C-alpha cells in the first residue's frame, strides 16, 4: 500500500488522518476536499473501489465505513479519520475468497465487473445483519447499486447462495481459491474492468476514477452517503 503519492500540492491546507483500512492502520496528509474514493484509489492503490458517477447514484464506489455501506464518492477522506474502512480488497482471507465473492463467481453474477465490488460490499453488510434475507430484502439492500451488463437476477441469486454458504459453513470445492491466471480465470485485477460499460452512469470528471474532488460533488456528506434504499430500481433488466 502506498500513501502520499498524490497528496497535497502547493500551499493548500492539509489535515492528518489515521484510519483502520482493511485491518491496517493508515496515516496520511490529505487535502480536506479529497474524496474518500479518490484517497482509496489513488493514495492507497485500492482499485477495487470503482468510480462511475461521482455523485452517489451508481454505487460502484461502495465501501464500509464503521461497518455501514457508504458511497465513498460522497465522503471526504478526512471524515474517515479515526474510523474503520473496509473495501473489497479486505474480504479475501489468505487468498480464499469471501463467501460473497465466491458466490458472485459461481452464480455468474458479473460480466465486466465494474460494478461488482460495490455490490459485494453492500451484500456483505446485508449478510452481517441478516443471515437469511428474503428476495425482497436482498433487492432492497442492493437498490443503491447499478449494473449495466449482467442483469440483476444472477446477482440476487449470488447473495442468496452466499447466505446459504455462510449459514452452513460450506465452502466451494476448491476452497474458494480463484486462480485468475488459469485458462478461463477471471481478469479481476486487469485494467479491462477499471472502466464502466456503455450506459453506465459516469461523472464529468473521470469514468474510472482518480479525479480529485472539486468539492461540490461531495457536498453535504454529513450523512455519509448512505442511500435510503427505499426505491429499488425498476429497469429493463428485471430488477
Ligand atoms: S455512487 Fe460513487 S461513483 Fe457512483
Ligand atoms: S458487470 Fe455490472 S456493470 Fe458490468
């Protein structure tokens, strides 16, 4: 993990922050305007945090802040000071996929993968609170995440499979180890999935993230970017 590589420039004021990031203490000097999403991607090199819309709509940037889902594009990095942040990179255990990750793979719940880490983090929060969610509860929990290639049914199936796996303690036959370099393996770490597919909501700054927040888009982060989840989508993909 690297920090400080795209840190403050010129005479702009900065603040010192320290946070527990995927179980590791991270300290950095950041401009108050820096979004958490950009801090995670650019300062900490956690590229599983996707940035699509940059204004709280798509859910690609979803992480857990003190165990609760937030849109990290709507949270300033300074707001994470003294708190715990979890990203998709922190889920695997010694190379073994988290049951939610394994279920997404098993259920073919992704295509380009751009949205996947956000869905996975939302599902992780749900299953920590509710180990046997109904289909409607799964839909509601994922209502703030948008996918533009897979369709939602396989994603819902994956969450239900993960719930079953967590309740029974069963793991995949291969122990959940995913060899990305094997024939037919995924390209989860590859650059091809760093940008959103056609039709995905993107912000004016950057499709794949990395733009420093101008500040305006991250306004009103007092309720850290937690959607109300009251309106599950109703789009052409059967959501
Ligand atoms: S919700 Fe944060 S990038 Fe879309
Ligand atoms: S798999 Fe969801 S946007 Fe491509």
